[in-house]
């Protein structure tokens, strides 16, 4: 092949290779444009491109940007799209509520009205609730300037003491929310529906915030009840699970209300996220000061009686504190035998009848309002014999190989024998009850509530719930109307010094009111 022809052929081959590379690059750009258009038309909203981005991609192909469409003839123009506006925020107080006005003027204006001229006013609005009806109150505070001194600072009356200066809820409304939630066990969404039917719409979070505000103010009364319990030498303890929401987990966690009960006195709820022995320690409070190498007599003077069931956390806590005695709960022991009734009706029936005899003695003592000394004497002369008879029979049953340890009867026998030193302590301590039923009855409202609202909010909500349950359960125990108590206390607390809060516990509040009634009757 001549050299010239070979040179021409090589040039053509090189030209073809260059053309192929150019077409390949162009094809790749076309493919990218197709992918971009596909995402633009068919992709998810989060993957769709802005028109400016699409124009940039097409411009890479050497094409001019798409020209804007020609203007449509007059009369055929599409309607202009309204600009997007934020949703109008609902008013903090429903505007349809009937309202009353209360004029509040500064004392100096009232004393000398001719020396001032009114230059404005400030209006504070609050929601008021009376059973079955919503209304509002407008607190109008006039702003005044001195006539003879134009440079003086304007005067305005201060707001009366209130739960929250910029809040919109009156004490009556907050009391209603608390009572509905912790007294009637109504979830906040049901309360919102109920209030809407009365013509006032509120968000669930608003209702929750109002209840938590009430708990913050009632905490001082809660601490007074707590101090009363920590001074008491005989209490009953129990704990109950309550679900709560833990941020970040996406599901409910289990927390616990630890409950302390003073028989014949008050109830205290304490919130913890766990069920360990620390719960008993926190509920009990600070340990008493113990002298080095204390004598038995000194320990006897420091003895605290904490009645509880057979839960191991109580035993672990008390094992390091020799001044703690743990009377047991005979109702728990009896209940386990009742559950085994079908396994051995005759044998278990006899055991249950012995417990019935013990409870008949306790009922007679309760009816006669016997004190600790008399109860100890009657128990020593009557109840001890029944209890010793029970112990002999249950002890013999524990030796029978025919009763399987994992059967219901076997478990009942094992529980009774393991707890027997604790179960019989009520015989020698007249102030101790035969069982722990009083504290279990105090816990029952929380279980009714959990069936309706399923769980409480975050961990902090557990502390507020413990405060509000403490107040409501004590009101119920004393026969106090919770609404009346909450309205009165939440109205008075903001204007009272902390030192006077002790007079507002449910028991003290009731005693004060009864004292006023008695004095009026005498007069």
C-alpha cells in the first residue's frame, strides 16, 4: 500500500474514533437528561427538581432554555394562584364566651380621682368555669397620669395574685381539668370534646399544661403531707406499675407509683421509673440518726413499722436497717389459698374459715374503735390461738410430698411459711393492721385511670401526677368535694406565704372549715 494512501486511511480511522467519542459523550448527556425528566415527572415529591435545575441540565446539551409560553389572549388568562398564607392561629380564649368586666384602679387614683387623668388601659382575660358553663372575666386596669406632674410615671394597678400572670385559665377552670383527669379518670381528648360541646374549644396540650400548672402550685401542700409521713412511725407501703412515654424510644415504658399510707391518716404517692429497693428508701425518707453500737432499748425507741407484701425489694432495703420492722399482709396470704380452692376444697376451706375468724375479731375491734393497747390485748387472748392453729396446719401441709411446689396450693403454702414471722407481727403491735388493704384501696383510682388514658406523659408528668393523685385521694378519703377544695386552694395559694401552706392540706383545710361552722353555731 502506497504511503500516501496508508496515511489517509489512518486519518479517517482517527476521525471516526473522535466522532465515536463525541457521540458517546453526547449520548451520556441525553441519558442524564432523560433520567432528570423522569424524576421531574414521575419521582417522589422529595426527589423532584426545581425548574431552574432542569433548565441548567438541558442547557448542558447546547440547547437554548425553554422559552416562556406566549401570553394567553385576554379573557383566557388562568386565575392567579393565591399566595400561601399561614393558618390563622386560634384565639387563646374562645371569643364566643359571655364575659363580665372587673375594673381595677390604683389605690392613689381611688383616693384622689381629680388629680389623675386616664390615658389608657390594660385588659387581662381569663376563662372561668362553673359546672356546665363557661364564661370569661375581663380584668380592666386603667392607666393614669398625674395632672399636675406631666413628667411623673403613669400609674396602673397590679394584677391580683394569680397562678400565672400571663395565663388564660382561672383557678375554677384548672380545678375542673384536674378533677376530671385524676378524679373522674377522663383523658384530655375526652375533656376537649366535652368542653367543645359546652361551646369552648381547647387543645389537649393546653388542658395538659393547665393541669401541670396546678400541680406546680400544689407541690408545696404535697411536701407538707410528705413531711407528715416521714415523721410517722407506722406506715403501709405498696407500689403499682404505670406506663409513661420515654422520648426517643417510640414506645411506652413502665414506671411506678410508690404509695405510703398512714392508717386513719393521709396517703402519699411517689413517682419512680423503677421498682428497685431505692423506691422504698425514697418513700421512707432520711434514715434516723443511730448511735454507735446502739443497745436493744435504743433500737426499740427508733423502730419504724413498715407494713408491706412479700416483695423482695422491701426485704433488701430493711436488711441493712435494724430499726425497720416489716409486718406482713395477711390478705395476700389468704388470697393465695382462695386461688387454690379448686385444688383442695375441703382443706383450703378450713384455712379460709380460720382467716374469717381472725377478720371477725378485727371487725369487732374496729366497730368498738379500740385503741392500740386494747387491740393488742384482744389479739393476744383470741387471735393468737387461731393464728397458732393455722401455722401448725400449714406447716404440716408444707411437708406433704403429694402437694407439688409449683401448684397453686404449693405456692400458697410456701408464701405463708416464708412470710410467717412478718404475718404474726400484728399480734404484738396493736397499732398494726391485719393486712395492707388500706393502701391497696388508695392505689385503686390509678388503675381505673390507666384503663382510660393508658399512659401518662413523659417522666416529668409522673411527678406531677403523683402530686395530684395525693391531693385527690386524700380529699376522697376525708369526704371533701375535690372541686370545692381545689378552687379554694388554687385561688388562695398565690397570695399566701409559703409558711401558711401547711394549713391547706386536705385534713387541715377540713378541720378549719368545721371549726368555723362550729363557732358560728355556738355564737
